[in-house]
DNA sequence: CTGTTAGCGCGTTCAC
DNA sequence: GTGAACGCGCTAACAG
C-alpha cells in the first residue's frame, strides 16, 4: 500500500541504503545520485516510516508533556511555549519533535498510565508539569518510573513541580520549579501592609504540592506579623487557629472559588481580604462577593495567583502573582531537547512577581 | 539496555511468540504458561516497544490533533474532551491512544509540516480543529494530504472547520462543523431587536473560514433589517457601505479587540453596540471602552462568541454565542476512533446557542 | 562514493 | 497449545 524505501530505490536505480543516506544527509553522496533519488522521492510522494526509523536507529520523535488540565490556560501557556521550542529546529537530530500532550486530569493513576505509554513509545523526553500529588506511594512510583526512563536515555524534566529525590545518584532529571512560596508570601505581605488582618485563604486541592507551598508562604507572612495560629491545634491546619478557620480548600476551578467565598463569609463575616488558589478561583470568589452585594475592593479585597492573561481584564483588574509560564515552558523545552545545560544542582527556580492591580485596597474603616 | 520480549521468554522458559500471545491476549494460551510469563514480565519490568509493535502489526497508538493555539481555552476545551475520549478504553485495540497535540499557530506551513510528521508516524488518526485558512493553494495542499492519509488508513476528522470537497469519491473524511453563521445571525438579530442600528463588528483574521462565516451571519441579519451595504462597492466588504465601515479585522487575541474598539469609535463615535470575533476579543473591547469612560451596556453593548468559561465571570457578564466545544471534541474523538459511525453525508453540524447576559441592553436614547 | 548484509523488537504465519 | 521462521521498513556496519 504505502511507498517504501525500496520502492524509491528501485525507481532511482540505486540501493535502499543510498536512499537512506540521501534522506538523512549524514553521509557523502554524489550530486547526480542525490538528485535522482530526490526526484524519485517527489514522484512517488514518499514519506519515511517514523516507526521503522525509530526502531532501527533507536531514536524517537516524541516528547511527552503531562499536564493536569489542557483546558486550563496555565498549562496551555506552558505547553505552547514548550512545543514551539521542541517543534522548531527543522528536521535535524535536535529538532522537529512532536509534543504528546497528555491530560492527566490530576489523577495519579492517569499519570502513571501515561508514563507507561510514553515508555512504550521510547519517548525522547518527558516533561511533567504542574503541581504534584503528594502521596507517598505515588511519589515513590513516579520516582521509580522516571529513574528508569532517565536510565534508558529519555530526558526527564519537571516543570512547576518540586524536585524529586532519587535513591541513586542523580539520574539527570532536571527541574524548573516555581517560587510559589515566595510569591504567596509577598502577596499576603502586600495585604498585611495595606492594613488587612482578617485574610481569608481559598486554597487548591489539599494533596497538591503547589497548594502546600502557597499556603506555607501565606502563613509565613502571617506569622511574621504575629498572626500565626492561635492554638496548638491550629498548627496542623485542621482546627483551632484563625489561620485554619480562615482557610478553605477547594479545586482549581471557578466554582470552587465561588463556593469557598460563601463559606468564608459564613465562617467569618468580618473578613476583609481573600487570597485565592489561582486567578480562575479568584474570579469565582469575585462573582460570589458581587452576588452578595459586596464591592471589590471597597468592601473586600481579592487576589489571585499566576497572572493568566484574563486577569488584567477582570473588573476590577486582579492583583495577583505573576509566574512567567511561557519562559518556564520554553526553558523546559530546551532542557528536554538538551539544547540548554542543566542548572547547577539540577534545579532552576523561576522567580515570581507580585502584580498589584485594582482588586486590592486598604480595608474599609469601621464606621 | 532495555529488556525485550526475548528476555522475558528466556526468563519464563518459553518462546517469544508465546510471550507475545500472552501480552496481546488474542490467542489461546495455557493458564500455567500464562502465569509464568506474566510473572517474568513483572520481575523484569518489561514494557513493550511500541515502535516495534507498530512496525510489525502496522498499527499506531498516535492520534494527531492540530490546533491553532493550545493556550486558547477554545482549543483546550476541544482537545481535553477529545483526549479523554481516545485515551480511555483501556489498552484494547480501540483505546489507549496518545493524543499528539500540534500547535500550528494558525500558520498554513506549520499545518502541512505537522501533517507530514504525523504521516511519518503512520498516525491512527488526525483531527484538524478550528477555522481553516481559506487560501486556494493551501486548501488544495491540505486536501491532497488528507486524501492520502485517509487512503492509507488514517482516520481523518475535521472539527470546527468547514467540510472539504475531495476530487474522488468520499475518502471517509468526516466533519464536525459549528453553525457559526447561524449563531452570528441570531446574535446580531438580538442586538437589532433591542433597537441597535449602528453595530460595530470586530472580526478575526480575514483569511479564516470562521471569520467569514460569522461575518456572513452578521450581515445576513443586517440585510434582513434593511441595513445591508449602502453602495455597490460595499458588497465586497472593502469600501462604501456602513457594513464595511463598521467592520474591523483583527486577531483572536485581547489586544486586537482593544485596538479595534478604539478604531471603531474613531470611525463611528455613534456606534451603540459591538459584536466581537470571540469572547477573548470581546474582553479587549470592553477594556478599551472602559478606558474611554464608556459604560457597558449603558453607553454601548458588547457581545462575544464561543461562551468560554470566563465569559460568565466578566463584568458585566458577556452576552455571547455558546458552542458546545466539549461535546464537539468528544464527538470528534469518537469519530476518529471509529467508535461512532459517520453522520450522513459525512458532516455533522453542531448547533450554537445565543446566551443573553448583562453586556447587551437597548441603546441609550438620545437626550 | 555505493551496494550488501545484518539486525532493531515484535507479530504472525506455519508446522509440530 | 507451542516453537521456529519470516518479514515489517529502515539504519548501520561492513566491504568494495
């Protein structure tokens, strides 16, 4: 059915090896022969069989990119930048890879399933993006899988998730981490410096590393202002202190933000500011507050995280913490392609930046 | 380096053929033998080589998904639904495929390049999403490529782009089209029925099919109200009539909407409503109007298209035209997997729905 | 410079 | 039920 190398060879009156050499260009071939071969390729509309090539040469054109949610611009931006980085570079050995975007939906099982599928395909590289699920068994499973992949020559890059510790010496897994903790801390400090003292916190899923880091930053800022958990029980975040009473866990979607805001108002009507898990959640929070007839930031301040493109368009424009997602994605792409050397220690931390906009203001003074 | 079938066979004390049979389960194997093999697989952490399997069995686990912009939720939503549809179904012959999301950036060259790459990989299926570039040469090139892919057994599905006409009899390319024209028409009719007569139109890139269809719907509504182009020259949309003076072409991004809105106000300060190319553009339009001190919808109404998740959160909530993107993506996924039969004529048109929200209202009466 | 010869790892006949 | 042998389409050593 399909045209093969042998067909082209026959048409051009040469051996299949010669055709292969012309195609790959890594070997001297006479000009006239080359032209004849190229003409035959054109005439027959020949397209190399990537699988056969991969099998024979033990290489792959595939780079797997695991994301928690393709529909979320957070991942879209990373994937987009990453993909244009690895897809460029023409057809050379270090370019023209195909990005296989795998949507895990945040499910640990899906994550492992995809890693298996990618291992099957002998992928040239694998990039894991976004917060990790912090379950001990799962982390161990992922670590083992990645170690094996790395050992078999697959480039492994973590982007937006904390570095993993491997039992053996570093198997060459590099990490592009986000400074979630620092960003969250600066954000809460901003609110504190405006005069807020009752600051609600709507976080993401409990088990995600991103959630934990942002929450830690938030609490560190509070602690620095002497607003730590008031009771011992509060230290674990389950009961007791202000910090836990003012914290609501939810998902990374808008609906979670909406519900969480209502819950916060119920728990503590005097809350004067709310920091959200991310910008999407912040929009949900804003919607809930508006529905309650509250003015932002007049009655209550709201802040997001990530600085997704739509944040500047919200009204009021959202105060948030900017993560340079495209830069991070591009860097991850370069790392997985081996076009950039691994940072010292294998971990590059991407700085975050506080973006103060219109959704935060000093708290209303009691009348 | 990597463990192969033969290794497993040796460990289990059987032939590699038997291991293959156990793995694929399509053949009778004695229970005891099967267990022994499975144990060997576990112990050796064996993972099949997808490329070798693909080469031998002439099948592929890859489904290509071409999108214009991964970072745009429009495509993210389609890709997400599509991917969960093809990735599910376990490891059977009709399941467990990997979605290769290819970001063309709207570039015709990139589109063709990716089609070549996918053809190389002998992809099981290819889905082209989003508006097509309406250039004659490019359309011909894509048509030829798709015909060849389809002929060689690759399932080809068009999602959100108009059906293609093939020279030969239908090569089994199915299309999931959006009723952009009808949606745009109903949207403009909504504005007309509110009393608007000077309706600005911010469209997408001129050469995109989506742009043309939405513009056609818009103009059809105007024409039905006797508001067609006033001069003959206006008929081609380049000069003369109101329709063209009130139309500004741009991109599908927020900045385009911002600029276009300012341009519209300059051309026609009396404009009372603006329909945008999509929701993202509409947000840009809103931002520009706000910066000009105009109230929405008090001074001017704004409408979007697509009904992306954030539209309901904009303030005011955006009147828009809903396209059930996830359903469309899921359907495209089922079609490309052969899990759903092709609609009659090979074309399924997805209905769109007008969502009237707070950003549109009757025009201000002159005082 | 070019042709010949081996595999790459697996699925699949065909015999046993 | 199982093993041996062949071939998928291509690249990479060898020769020449």
